C-alpha cells in the first residue's frame, strides 16, 4: 500500500521484477544513444550522480547553470521516452498528458544527491513521477520552506513515487545508497527515472 512521506506518495513494489528488467533494458538503450555523464554544477563542483535523459527536453547543468536542453551534449535530440516508462506515468500521475522530460540518474558506489528543490520546470503544478531500480537508496524529504525537519525512507527497486500538490516544491535528496544491495544491475548501483512536464 502507498506510504506518505511529507506529501510524497511512495508505492512500494509497484513494478515486479520482470517489469524492472524490461525497463532497465529500455534504459540501457537510452544510455547507448545518449551516454551517462557526470555534470558540473554552476558552482564548479562535479556531481557524483551520472545523468542522461529522454524526451523532448533533458535536464542538464554546467558552469552556465541548470536548465532543460532540447539536445544532448553531442547536439542530437534526446532519445524517445521508452514505452515501459510512459506506462508507469499513465498509471500513477493522475494527469492525461504525457511528460516531455525523463531524467535518468545513475548512482554508483558512494554517489548521493544533496537536498534541493526542483524548480527548473516552466509550470510547477504538474506532478513528478519517480521510479527506483537497483540498489536501495535513503531518500530524504523536508519541508517546502526549509530542508529541515525532514523524514527519510529507504527506496527499493521497483518502488514508484508521485510528487504533486504542495510537496512539489519540497526539499529532497538521496543521502546514500546501499551498494550491491540489489542484484538487478549486475554491475551494482541504482538507476532513478524522474518524469516531468518541463516545458
Ligand atoms: C520530492 N532525484 O532528479 S527522485 C532529481 O532518487 C531527484 O534520483 C532523486 O531529486 C533520485 O531531481 C529523487 C524522487 C523525487 C523527485 C522529485 C521530487 C522526489 C521529489 C520533487 C519534489 C519533491
Ligand atoms: Fe529533485
């Protein structure tokens, strides 16, 4: 059953093992066309998470700033959002328009994502859908005004989260992953897919 964490709705085990494997295959094809990269923040720090994207727009960052780009780093359009991923959005988002942006995050050993707010999207009323694959990750959600106080929960492979309403602007991050806690990725690590309406 669904779990609420400061307004974020988590659906543990939404995807069974077969669906996780099929989605991972689709995401490997995305990463073949648009390879994972370690982006630089505007402040000049390298992120520990590796990223790529699918859809009309992909979130990127470099010294110039955070933004949505219509092309990947080699100048070509991002690959299409896989059908397996769109299916989850249609099941859980509660809206009848498909997302234009699919960010794919890869967490290797030691990768983390500091507390932040997602506000680079043009219209913040649309929900965000997040899908976790692979290793367990300690997810943290704070408030909308301040990062603390916060609540945390381990996200596991196959868990899906829907973020809408007031929680859309909540501070959140990934404290750490439990490397090799899942055998979904033979090489270890965690893949997170976030679906958004960016444009
Ligand atoms: C809560 N990704 O890519 S997904 C991100 O697991 C990001 O890779 C994390 O935060 C990850 O921006 C967390 C769950 C999530 C996504 C968006 C949110 C939680 C959110 C937006 C607002 C509040
Ligand atoms: Fe985020």
